[in-house]
C-alpha cells in the first residue's frame, strides 16, 4: 500500500498500521491449524502402526459376511466374504499415505532438480527445460495416468509410476520460479561477485530458498494425491483383488450399496477423512510458513 | 491479436503431436501386440512375421509413428481387442453421452464455483462456514459423493434415478446421441425432463470438486482485488458495495477463474470416467472401465486421445478468450 505519505493525517496512518497488524496476525497459524496438523500427524502414526492395531488379517475372512458395523465385535462390519473392514481400512490408509508420499518425493526430486537446473542455468537450458515442462502441463494429467497404468498393466507400483510421471511438472515450475526470484536478490548478487562456483551457488544459496514454497505445495498436495490415487484404484488400476486398497474396496462394494451400504461407503469415507485432514493440515503448514 | 491466435494454434498442434507420440509410445510399451491380437492367439510365428511385415510393424519406430499419425488423420484408431469393432466406431457410439454429461457438469461447476467464490470472499457473518464446505468439497472423492447421493436421493427419498441416461427404451437416438438434446429436438418434453433428471446426480458428483477449485481461485483473486487501489477509488466514488463487487472486482477476477476452469477439465474428465462406471452412464468412461479388465489397450488409447484432444483444444480456447477479455495479457 502506497498510503503512508509523511503528510498523511495521523489517525489514518495509525489505522493502516493496525490493519496491517491484523492481517499479519490472522495469517499466523491459529489454534485450529495446530489441531489440524496434530490430527494429521496422528493419522500418519495410526497408518504406520496400523498392522499392529489391526485385530484381524486383511485377507483372511474373520467372520460371517455382511455383518453391519458394531456387530459381532466388528467396528466397521464385514464385507461380502467376511473380511474385517476395519482391518482392511487400516491397511488401506497405510497404502494410500505411502503412495502419496512416494509420488510427492519423486515429484520433488525430479521436478526440483529440473527446476533448479533451469533456474540456475538460465538461457537456452532454461528455455528447453521449461518448454518440456509446459508440454507436460498442457496434457490432462489424470487421464494420461489412466493410460500409463493401462499400458504398463494394473498394479500398485505402476499406479505410482504413472502418477509420478504426470505430477513432477508442478514442482519444476515452482522451484524454477522461486530460484529465478531469488537470483535477483542482493545477497545472491554478492555471493556471485565473491566468485562462488555455480554448483555451490545453487546448492547453498538457491536451493534452501525454494524449500518453504515446495514444502507448502507438497503439504497441500497430499489430499489431492490421496483422492487421485483412490480414483485410479477404484477403476481397477491398483493392486489386484484381495489386497486392501481403499478405492478398490469401494468399487467392489458398489454392488452391495443398497443393502449393505457400509461395504462401499466406509472405505470411501476413509479416503475423505485422510484427504480432509491432509488439506486442513496443508492449510495450517502454509499459514505457519507464511502466506503464499 | 491475429498473431496471438496463430501462435496459440501452432502451440496447440505441437502439443497434440506430443500427445499422439506419448500414446504411441505407451502402445509400444503395453503388452498388447496388435498383430497377435489381430490374428488370434494360435497364430504361427511365420504368420505373425508375415502380417507384421504387411502392416509395417517391423519398420523403425519413427516410421511406425508416422503411419500411426497418418492413420489418425483418416480416422483409423485400430481395432478394439474386446468388442472386435474399430475403436473409432465404438467411440462414436459412446462419445455423445460423455459430452452431454461433461457439458452439464461444466456449467454446474462454473455456476457453483462462482457462488462459492463470491460467498466466501464477501465478508458477511457466517462466511467462515464456506471454508469448511470448500475444504470438504476438495477432499471428497467423486465416488464417495456418488455413493452417498445414490443412498440419499435414490434409495431413501426416491427423488432421482441412479442408472443410465434415460428410463425410456423408445427415446429418440438421433441426431446428436445426447438424450436431452435429442428429445428436445423431437419435442418429447416428458422424455427430456426424464433425461435431465438422470443428469442431476452424476453431474453434481463430477462438478463439485472442480467447482471448489474454481471457487478457491476466485476467492483469492477477489480478496486481492478488493484490497487494491482501483476498488478503493470505486468505493470513494460512492458506488454501492454490490456494484464494486460485481462490476469492478469480479470482472477483474474472471480471468483467473476462467483459466482454472480450463485446467480443471483434466480432473473433470477423470471424474467423468469414475462417475460413469457408477451410474452406468453409457459414455466413454463406461467404455474405459470395461476395457481395463480386458487389457484392451487400443480402446483405452483411443479414449485417452479423444479426451486429451478435448482438453488441449478447450485450454487453447480459454487462452485466446482470456487474451480477448483482458488486454493486459499479451504474447509471451
């Protein structure tokens, strides 16, 4: 705001200062943000130790088929072959969180490397790398992912590869943008004038600057990824039948929806809960690290 | 202006070529051997070698790619391994229903997104609730919405149908193949109403996720604009709150929302595929879902190509529209 002129009347200046203060305060992480981040961390913990908490086997039938929730000692009931849905949801949570972590890691590594090289090198290298990135961004990622899995053959690993292939360009763009913005700052100018080599410049001075932006994007990405991966699994592109994946559980339960609603709905709700907590936590992390 | 359109069109052609190249490579990677599929499982090695030579599958890859693109231009998308019909014929049969559902969802997404964006940007009491609604909308997988929608509106309230695109077996099937459009063209109003009712549940399920993304972008852009100098000037001129919001802030935010809408089409196509399988909607999604277990890659490649082309063309149009609407956007 270009208001704080020396001749501006005092009350206005003070009012503006207070307004700005209010804005910075409201941007700071609130208690709700902390709760959301804590909740998501708890969920990750539950997912990691899931197999220890699980009362039954995720594959073997544990009781009579189609027991409704809270009956016969089954918290979420049983499915069409009598598997314990609670156990399978625990395993499914772990699978989807590991999957999204893997895709994000690969996106950050591949996209980050390309963005860093492009942003640091500039010139024709920058142009070529970013044109390639834009080409990928110009294609419909989710649709392409379906085709990639279908070509490689449905499996958990192939789903990860397919989504990773369409996911990195976002990170390349973000890292490159941050690096370009940083490169014009005075302290970078100083570092360059001091005769630091390019590699050291990129590693010690440019890369750390891109970390907050990447962290915020990555944390906001978890929710999207959980939902996208669940959709692929729903279409039958994930691991084959008996393995506990939330999407495929919902898809196979679909035929029982009108009589035994819990069989498809509970796995689908689990996807929602993970994504919801992840999105709230992502918002919280963004607020913690400053607005973007 | 002409220069910009020309440049965007050239870029579009390039992107489409890359799309065909990607699909071509995937086809090479996939385990389906078109010659083997064509001749059947018991074909002898020599017959396969002979047929490969005839069809050109022993030539170098660039040659084959050139042939592939050439085939595309003549409308040849190979033969489906499952239906044993040309993929192009199958797609022609399934495309209209998908177009109908997509257009309906797109309209819904834009309207809902605009409402969400405006409602959460305006600072009236209770606008905080929209944040929760939007985070929920962004987190809900389309299939969860579909399951809950079917349970509530079909099973419990008996308000809406949940399978297919019409309940009439004698609905007119021409000239577009879209039930609502065709019945309206034939003046069958009760059938048109029935078709529209079939659209509602799947349409909402597809539209909600993109609507939230559009709403979020619109809100961010609106709040930035509402803090800017030109809004302060407009307010100082004595314009009403509403005039400032709609004529000044919204108009300047429309461009951001528009480009988000274009980008959301990719997510929307994926949503359409999932939703069509749940609602037995006779479109490309159902076709894809049936092709996946059969490992029918030519069919999936055909659908990917059509949806990818749709996405690229739509985004090019959005780009050009943006430049028309906002003179600050120039050639980059």
